[in-house]
């Protein structure tokens, strides 16, 4: 049986499914190894048995040698021993171009991508982008995909992993052209005396400004 977890992350190289134990105290990082036949043939957890730093997301490095959690903690992919700490919490992360790229949000509601060294775990560079942070993916070939929310619309940016420079941005994220407003409930007829005043109200559907 498995524990309740908000996230399950598969490592195809090591054939391990990583997940969190969140419905029992203390929380912990676990894995189950799954054979090609589909049979669960092994399992394990960190040796610490502590809830500290055990928060999603779970991001496994290419090859499965490292497991990064939302707390910034990095665990060995085999023994699940703590090997490093990026010193920052994160919303998402991806390995690309020989580095760790981390997605966070700013106080102003923008998205920030930081690049960390995979050996010293020090920040190498960071770039801030317009839009609330949603996801960060590795596309391979030295490129990243950043997904943000701009005014309720998804925005997609392809970035160079080496510099975080912008390659392309999805233009379909722009708001659609405004359509004519539709009266759902038109104003009702009213009677008043000469010089009197009335208030008319209506229910209208459409895009602002109407």
C-alpha cells in the first residue's frame, strides 16, 4: 500500500517512484522501485524520520541521482540521505544545461528563475519575468519552458538554459478580441412624475469595458 501524497514523481532511469508520506506524522520522503513487470520490488525512505523540509514539489534529476524538494533540500537518489540545500523554497524546478533551475515568485507577483550550480549549489544567475509563476520544464537541447499566468491567460516562454535568455514567447496568450456586450436582463419600464427621477438597472454580459 502507498501513503497519501500530493505528488508522485517517476524516475525512468532508476525505475523508482518518489512520493511523500503526508497522512502520518512525521512526514517523510519515500520511494518504491517498480520492476518492468509492474511489480513493486523495493521501497525505502530517508533515515531522518522528520517532517522538516518534506514538502512538494518532488523533482528528480536526469539519471535519478538526486531528488529536490520544494524546501530546497536535495537528497541522494539512492540512499535518500540529505546532500545539499539550495537555501530557498521553490514552486518548481528543472535540470537543464548542466545546472539546476528553480522557479519562485516575487513579492510583486512576478516569476523569478534562478540557476544554481549542481556542484557548489550556489546561485549563478536569476531573471524575473512578468506573470505569476506556474511551471518550469526542461525541453532538452539546452532549453527551458516557463509557464506563467498573465491576467488569467497562460503565457509560455522558451528560455536558454545557459543564460535564461528569451528564445520565443507564445503569442496566443494574448486576450481575445472583445465582443459586443449582451443584455441578459434589460432595464425595466418605469413611470414617474414630471421632474422626478428614476434609476434604471440592467444585467450585461461581456468583456470590460462595456
